[in-house]
């Protein structure tokens, strides 16, 4: 595996409130190969969830594909959170201690890969990760959807 594209999203209903994450792993042709949605818990902000989505994705990549593939892969994390992407790329300062801890965890996870880049994308290009967030939140709340 050379390049992997990971779409991540995090959301909170209430901000702070119940939160969940979504991650979609795609190959270099932007074809989905793995999808994950997970409920995080209560009393979390949107930013908490956005950061935790990236942490989840980097950890899950290494777990699913293994150390050898991780170390030889270029990962591009795509997120619709401009704030998070700009913070991770060093364009914005980190003043919140909780966010600083998320940043440090992501910084350390980056060493498991050949390279990790963060790219801001419009919300319309992140629909599947967003759907996974909402599905996890709905499932936790006991909301059933008609297909």
C-alpha cells in the first residue's frame, strides 16, 4: 500500500453533548475499502470529536493493516473541520489544554507512518464520514431509520 486517503468526521449533539466519529479508508483511487462509525460518549464538543476521529483513524489503520504497511504508507487525512486541519498543520495556535493533548497524541501517531498530511475539504465531500457519525449517534439514542 502506497497512499491511503482517510475521510474523518466527528460530531456532537448539544456541543457539548453526545458525540460520535466516522472514518472512511480509501485507496489511492479514492475507492472506499473500510468504514467505521463509533459512539464516543456524552459531554464532548464537536472539536473533541473531530480530533478523536483522526486519532481513531490512525490507530485503526495500524491495527487493521499492520505495522509494516503503516510504516510504508503515505496517509492523507481529509476533514471538513477547517479549525482542526489548520491546528494540525501549524497554522493556528493551540490554547486549550485538552486540544493540546489530542495534538500531541496525533503527533506521536504520525511516527508510525511514512507520512501523514492533513487536508481541509468541503462538507459536501465528507458525506460518508458524516453519515457514519450520525448513524452511531442514532444507534446510541435508539433511533431507527427506515431504509
